[in-house]
C-alpha cells in the first residue's frame, strides 16, 4: 500500500485569529473520475487512525519548507476530529514565514483546497451498470499529512489502479468458467416410488479413501500456497532498504512494496505481542517457532509450553546477541513472546531412599516460576542527511550496526548494573551486591557458592575493566614476591573472564540461567525536526525486553571497594 492523496475544501476564518480548518475527507461523497473508476470513503474508514498516526500539517505537501502544525496520536497543535460529515482538521497558522504565506494565500483566495496523504488498509470494488468501477475505501491504514495547496493536488491513483486491475482479473476468471454449450436432453424426473424401487448404492459418493486423497490434495495445495507466499515475502524482505525507507518518510514519499511487506510483518509482530507502537517503521525481529525443550509458559496456564525461539528475518537479532558479552557468557534468549510470561525454575528435588514396603514420594521435584513482562527500552541515534543520501550496502550495514549497538549497550548496562528495577525497568544483577576485595580466597568462595547450590555446568566471570585489572595485578598468595597472578591466559582459577565497561563489578555464574526475554518488533520513530538545524535526522528506537536469572543463586556477584573503603592492607605484602 503506497501513499495516496485526495483533495477537499479548506476554510480560513480571519475573525477567529489565524484559524485554518477544512475537511481532509468527506464520507460517502463520490469523487470525480480517477481513471476508469470513482471513489467514496466509508464513515468507518478512519476508525483508530488518528490514535495511531503522526500527522503533519504542511503547505503543498512540502515538508522541507517546514511544518505548520502536528498531531501525534491525536495530541498536538493540529486538531483532528471525525464527525458525521468526515475527517475535520484545524490549526492556528504559526507566526512564521510559512504560516504568513498560508494566511496571505487564503485571504487572497489563491489557496482554496486542501489535500491529505494516506495509505489504504481495506477497500472494496463494485462494478456499476455503466461498466465503470466504484472503489469504497473501508479502512485507512495511516494518515500522514493534511496540506493546504495552491492547486488541486495530483491524484496519485497508481495504487488504486493496480487494485482495480486485480478486481478486473478476478472478474475475468469468473467469466471464463467452463460452460456447457451442448443442448441438453429433457430429463423426466422419476416419482418418489420409482426412486425407492430402483435405488442402488450411490457409486458417485466418494469412498473414505477418495475423501482422504481429496483432503490430502487440498492440504498440499494450501501448503504450496503458503510456501509460495512465504518465498515471495522473504524475497521482498531481502530487497528492503532501511535507508531508503527513512528517506521516503523524511521526504513524505510513497514507500516501496518491499518496505510495506517489512512494515506489515513488524506491525503483525507488535499485534501478536499485544504491544502498541508509535513509530513509522516496525522492523520485524523474529519468526516464532517451537522446539521440544521445556521452557517458557504463558502466565496463568498450568501446563508447560515449548521453548520459544526465532528465525531472524532482517539480521537484527543475531548481531544484537553477538554484540553483548552476556551472549558470549551463554545467557538464554527468548523471543517472539506474547504477553506476560512465566518461566519455570527448578528449585530442588524430594526424591529419597525408602524402605521396601514404604510408598515412594512424588519425585517431580519442586518448581517455582519467574515472571517476565515487556519493558520498553528506548534509545536514539542522530544520522546526518548526507549519510542517509548514501546508497550502498556498507551504509545500510553501518546504520543497522548503530541501531543494534545503541540497544545492546543500554540493555547490557541495565542487566549488569546495580539498579533496583521497577515496573518499567529490569533490576540489575548487582542490586544489593556486597563489596569485596579481589583475592584468591574470595574467588574460591564464589566458586564454592555455585557448587553448593548444585549448579553444575560451565562457569564464567564477567568483570568490569577495573576488576580485570585487579585480577591481572593481584597475586594468588597475596605476596609481592609471588609471580603467580590471579588472572593468567584470560582465566581466573581456570574459568574464562569476559570484560565489559557495562559491568558494575565481578559476576561469576552459570549464565544460561540468566534469561533475556524480548517481545515484538523494533519500533523506529523517524524525527527530522529535533536535529534539523544540524542537518540530521533523529532515529528513536523502542524495543521491549525483560531480564532476570531463573535462580538467584546462579550468579554470584561482588562490587569492588571504593577508594575510601580500601586501605594499605589490601596491597600484597612482602
């Protein structure tokens, strides 16, 4: 669905200061001939549109000249209302060169119409008696701008015409249905008595085997159709350009078919996850599928579900994981989630030894559950318009990388931080952590804690740069004469050490017990105004995550003492 424009009336009420108002759309009003068809807009077409659209008031659809007013989801200097007649808009012309030009043009009568830009989500075609077609727009997808114009806006009907051709093609298929042109012999219907007397087993009725074959053929056909659609969708996604799509939004141009396929997939991910979005671009992150391994369950359900994993659609998820030290440590990622989720956590077993005639106890073990809910992570990057003008694979990859880095850095800093967490932010694993000196004894103590918790598996350290430096400069014995340092060959006591500046201290753990949950798509708000003076476009990225360990004891953490807490005794002795 590409951008379309239509023209309607506009008014200027000088007695009401600089008030400009008009109807962006008039319901059930037949348009002029648009190239073999006419058009009306259904009164229900704007249901929910204002609440999900970012609408600009422009002059002649020219965003480069500036903005007259704006409505973000129904709030702002541009007022949009739906009444019995249609979609009404109004705003006060700003005291700017552009606003003054508009006011003067309205006073002189040079400007008498307005135009609005939109995309279509639902339509119906009807062939009329004169052979022409009537297009009924049943649902607007998004409203992009309302624009007073000097001349009646160009009727961009290319999308509608393509849709008309599709309607005609369907009609031709129906007309080409095989017809029996041979004269038919007159058939005398037998009486009911004759029917009963001559009744024989109906050989025309399909047997069970024939029914099975028919169902199998229909199933194969459906599978082929699904497969073909998926291949088509994936092909379009492969041609998607984020830079081009951003430029189309900034310059108020129609989006490509490839962009629409991607955006529709992203919107569907948000819908399935039960999340709202505010940006013009929703980048799909994953395609959900199940595995046989036990894992996440939906809150409120008693049975355990299958683990939710994903196939990366636009190569976003994998770079995000790779960017994070937590992924290298082995953290568990769950994607494609729907609503609040409960993750089962095994906390022990009641299996024991019993006498020969004593009933065995229930051996299922004890399970608890950890609740996860989507929390909005927001970050932004500023991109120059010169960069957005580049048309190269390298520039595209760089933009994706910058978006991924912004998300990954904020997410990792939160998880490996010391924040208490709340309804909107995950708690950091160092929240409430005790301070301790870097020493061999403390390292052994951390190892002991994991083993006593019966957490067997692969252990790793994640440390801050300061902690890593302590590891490399602290001897095992604590004696300066000792040449054996705690950290040798990037290991401490045989355990790998990973380092990140986002870590608030030293964490030692079985990291696959840390679950990072993700919902929906990446929601991108393209803001060409905030950094306009710097000739840059701000890209605000919204993503939904939560993170916490399935078992608190799976990660042992210590913060480093501050300078004030340290004393000379912490230094190695002679």
